[in-house]
C-alpha cells in the first residue's frame, strides 16, 4: 500500500519494484496520456503508444525507478523524449513525409518541427511559469515574450530599473529550478 503521508512524487517504501510501477501507472497514466495527446501532433493513437512505451521503459528500469526521487518527472521526461525521437525519425526519412501541394516536403518537416516545439514549449513552460509570483511572471513575460528592454519594462510596469533587473534574475532562477524538477535541464 502507498504511504498515506507521502507526497505525490514519493514512492512506497518496502513495495516490490513491479508494484511500484503498477502504482505509478494507477496514479499518473491519465495525466501522462493527456500530456502525450498535447505533444502528439499527428494522431491520437500515437499518444497512447507514447504512454505504453513510457511504462514499458518504467518496467524495464523498475528497480532504479523504485528509488527515484521524482518518478512523475521521470515519466513525463521519458514521454517527451519519445515524442521528440519519433519526430526526429520522421524528419530523417523525408521520403516518408507527406508532400505539401507544392511538393516541398522540407517545408512540411519544418512546419511539423515548429508545431511540435510550440506544443512542447506550451506543455512544459506554461505550467512552470504559473508557479512564479505574479510580479516575477509579469516581469519575465514583458522582457521575453513581449520582447521589451529592461528600460521599457520598468516604464511599462512603473518600477525602478533595479527592481526589474532583480525580479528578472529571481524569475529566471526560479523558472530554471521548476523546469529542472520537471526533468528539463536545458541541455
């Protein structure tokens, strides 16, 4: 049985590793399928395949996963990596890519890559941004999403320049920490 005082990412001490994988499936499969559907551009069946492959890998690595500090993040990172790998395999075989009406398959590959990147960014970055305080998120969005300078952001938010610089520094550090917890290290 799961430890009733354990957090969502803590595993069950003393449980056999195969039971840990079953518990992970019970707790995270629905969320993982939703995530896989958001990052699977071509077909809903691919999302199910991604989740199935993720749990197959979890089973293969069940002994290590049973003691992993953040198994949920591991599952999501594996799913993301599998989606990226599938996309790259398709891009590496342009003969299998459906041509656009003008016959330029490279354009189709670029559009698919841009679409996948946008979905992955939305799926990973937006929840991480929501963890920031409103002032830090507002500063980060103004600087990076609205492409404002620090001086423009200070004027826009009616803040001293030093406050904008400080909030930016703290926001980037915190965002990096949250993304690392989700298994995204930027490398």
